[in-house]
C-alpha cells in the first residue's frame, strides 16, 4: 500500500503535525484496536453475531459525530435509534444472569469494542483537516497499526508463528489484500465524499452475507437471539435515518 500510495498520490508522505495526527488516529483506532478486538472476539462468536454487532457502526458513528463534528447532529429520534442499537447488541449476546462473564458475552463485548473503535476513528479523522490523500492515509495507518498490533501481541505472550497450511495462507491473503488493502482503499475514498455516518451504513449488508457464509462454510446455526438482535439493530437504524428513508420512498413513488 505504501508503494501504491507513492505511485498514485500527489504527496504520499505525511508531513505536518496534522497529517501525522490523522495517521495515528487511524492506525490505533481503525486498524490496530478494530482488528485486534474483532479477531479475538470472533473466536467465541458466530459469523452472523459478529457481523450484526459490527453493523451497529452507523449508529455509534452518529453518536460520536454528535459530540465531535459540528455539522453532524443527533436528534431525539437519533438518540432512540442509538438506544435500540445498543439493546440489539444485548439481545445478540443472550447474556446468562448467572454467568455474565461467559466466553460468548465476552466475545460480543470485544466485537462491540472493535465497532466502537472504528466508528470513533472514522469520526475523528473527519474532524481533523489534514492534506493527506486517501491512499497515503490508508498506507501509513496500516504500517503503524501493524506495529501497534505486533507489540500488543508480543506483550500478551501470543506465539509469533502460525502453521502454514493452505487454509491459513488463504485466510491471511484474503484478510490482508481483499478485506484490508482493497477494502480500506475504497472506504477512505468514500469517507471523504459521503461522511462517516453514510459510509458506515454498508454495515447493514454484511450480516446477510456473514450469516450465509457462516452457515454454508462453518455450519453455524442462525439462532433466535441472532435474528432478534439484528431486527432491533436495524430498527434503530430506521429510526435514526427515518427522514432519509421517507424521502427515498417518496422519490420511488413519484
């Protein structure tokens, strides 16, 4: 990504303090914290549950934007939508009152922390008026985010080698090239034009694909709390974006 940024960006090196601040925020929150919490949390949750918790991103982004971005305000309906989204996460975790620290609840909590980190990072990077091209921002954020993740991994005592099976190579290749390099390149480009709230709405498409892939590839059951949690989270989104949805429906009927 650094080589690609050097090839296509007008200025591929962060130069000012503002540029480095933006890179630091993206590296810590959108790369390191997001992936670390997400990957650890997914070990004790299903693909569908993890994706639905991640789909809370536009609701959390709207909440953070209210506090950080002067042009992004949350109405009373937005607060209700945010509350419904959080309630949906609670339903998804299906907590056992006798064991609130179960591995499943902890996994959902970690995926939620990942989602909150990414949402906050997307808002803060919009708050700072930097001069970086999206390619340069992504490249350097991935470099320094990787450093932060490796340091945290070593500090946690995790093994620094993996078994090089065909499945492991495929997973690393897909996650590094497809989901990270290409995915973040598209994300940062759209972030500039659409803003942090609109771009994070893509999260509502992910649970459908995640549930299907989890069912077909891993045999993961789609449970009642999973369906109920998604419905509550999506209802929160509809409340949050009710005016935009109504405008689109009017346009379609004309």
